[in-house]
C-alpha cells in the first residue's frame, strides 16, 4: 500500500499553471514573466523562516540569502509565493545555476504573490491588492527578495515586449478576481 507523506505543518500548496496554446487576454488578466528557477513558498513566523518547494520539501538551508532577507521583513508573519532565481552574467535567470548550487548567496526570490500577512489569509483578496501589498513589503527588503512586476494588458502580451526579450522566459498569467480556496485557516493541513 502506497503511503502518502505528511506535509509540513502550515504548508500551502501553490496554485499551479494550466498549459494552454494561447495566452488569456482581456482586462481581467495580469501577466508576469515566468522566471527559470525553483517555485518556492516562503513562510515567515516571527523570526523563523521556512522555504518549501512545490511538493513540500524543506529548502530553507539551500537559499540563505532569501531566508536572511525574509527574517528581516517588517511583519510578524507572512507567506510569499515566488521563484528562487539565480541570474547569469547577462542578468538572465538560469535554472542550472539554481539547480546545481546549494547554499548560494546569489540566489534570490522573485516574489509574485502574498498569501498571508500578520495572520490574515489574503487568498480571498483580489490579486492586484495582494500584489500591491507585496510590492510595499519587499520594496526595501534587501537583496534576497525582488518583486516580480506584472503587465496589465487588455490584449495578449507580445513576445516582443522588452521584459520578455530580456528574460527569454514565458509568461505567467493570473486572473484578477480572487480564486476562493476551500475554507481553512492558515497553518492547518
């Protein structure tokens, strides 16, 4: 019998993308650059920080710069969804740099969503509100966290936009109306 492994207390699985041949368009969508790194759910409770991968593996020791920066944020607690990224000499995100380097102090978090802040579950709030709050929290955070900007477009983003050409990355899209999760408190399994 296959036994399911227990997830860490307080782990929140990230929303995963749906593959499509055509990007969504219209005023209800925000578009972001999808950086080439490790998807991370970063959880801060008081001075303690934990970093989790998509399936719930603890990556806290692997990314010390992210941990140090999160620990110094001016919040009692928060959960940030983001991507652990390392850039090559041209400033382009490189998955190989993240995958092959452990405890590298050059790896930072591109933060793109704020799930919880000071005990408040923000998942029911509109994405734009969460992103604005996140931007203000990480604005002066330090080198371990950067805000992942978004593009508000009424039409499909072009692959020729400067940000896309610079990163050579695909787009990640998010719908503005909140996705209402099943009723649960932050910190429950």
